[in-house]
């Protein structure tokens, strides 16, 4: 295979000096390339691994009162499992919702606002949950 | 001044005969959206636990009510389905399971598996004494 074949030899527009490599280095319209795609996979695999421990934790908490639940959720290993799961969820759901927004919201201004709201929501929910776990773990 | 480029358009969804994989692709997205807003429940529950007995009792009153149980059952199914459907996507990402029969089999497995796991988890939860 020649270098033209392997790197694509589509005719370049006459009024541009940009090479295909130059376009690639800009990493597309969002300038972040496939990082969101990859992060979506990493967080998906993380949650697949964490789901079993998380289910066990939730089963342990069923039917307990606040004192019992607080003691379990505040123990170091369980706090860690829950925090990891919450971080993975927040990143995963932020990317997922952004894809949905980009697919269905046609108006550019509304798209900007909803993507921003999506970021705020994901970060706020995750931080609120993590803060609660920190509070339980520190026993204050 | 930018001029509109006339690119060929792909036919819209309505043109195609409905297939299982198509329907389940939408279900994957719908369960994802449901789980997105469901995180509010998780956060509420954790914050209530950190806040104290009165707040936690409010959450338990909700989760113990029939509407609360219904929401949680739906949440469990959405999570289990999205998990199995997601694993199906990982298999496709790795380049396997694209043959017609494999595609169908994987999709049925996610659908049936999601419902089965949900029922199983609730049976375990009740046998462990939810109403304790």
C-alpha cells in the first residue's frame, strides 16, 4: 500500500493549504478527539466491576435505621466503593446526556444552555452524594 | 459567506422496518436518561443518612410506600438492563457479535437478563427482610 492510499488521497479543496494531518491535529469540531468516547468506556467498565460490591452494600442497608445505615456507609472500604461508583456514574452520565442533547437539540443557543446545565447537574449531584459520604465517614 | 452544501441524506428512521436491535437501542438510551435523573434519589438517600434520623425516616417512608417501591423497582430494572445492554456494546466495541444471529442473541440476552436480574434482586431483598 502506498502512502497516499494509507493516508487517504481525497482531493483537497483548491482554496485551502491545510493538510489532512493538520485537520487531525485539531482533533475535530470539539477539539478533544475521541476522549469522550474513551472515557465513556472506562467509566462503563469501572461500573460493571463495581456494581456487585454496590449491590451488596445496598442489600446490607435494607431495613436498617439511620444509625445502622450511617455506621455501614461510614466504614472506610464501603465509603471508597460508593465514592468510586459515584465518580464513574457522574462522568458516564454527563457524557451520555451530552450525546443525547447534541442529537436532539437543534437550536445552537439552547444546545449551549442545556450542555452547561448538564455539566452543572452532574457535578452537583455527584458532589452532594460524595459530601454526604465524607460526612458519614468522618462521623461528624 | 458560507453556501449550503447539498450532501446526500440517509433515509429517516420511519423508512425502516422495526427490528429488535433498533428498539433496544432506544431502550438503552431511555434507561440511561432515567438513570441520570435517578441519581437524585441516590443523592437524596445519602444526604438524608448524613443529615440524621428524621430525614432518613422520610426517605424510608417514601421507599416503603407503594409508589416508592414502584419507582425503585423501575430504577433497578433500568440499571440492570443498561448494564447488560452496555456489556453487549463492549462486545461489539471489541469487534465480536456482529453476525445476524449473534446480534439477535445478545439483544435477547440483555432483555431477558435485565428482567431476570431485577426480579432476582427483589426476591433476595425481600427474603433478607426489607420490612424488618
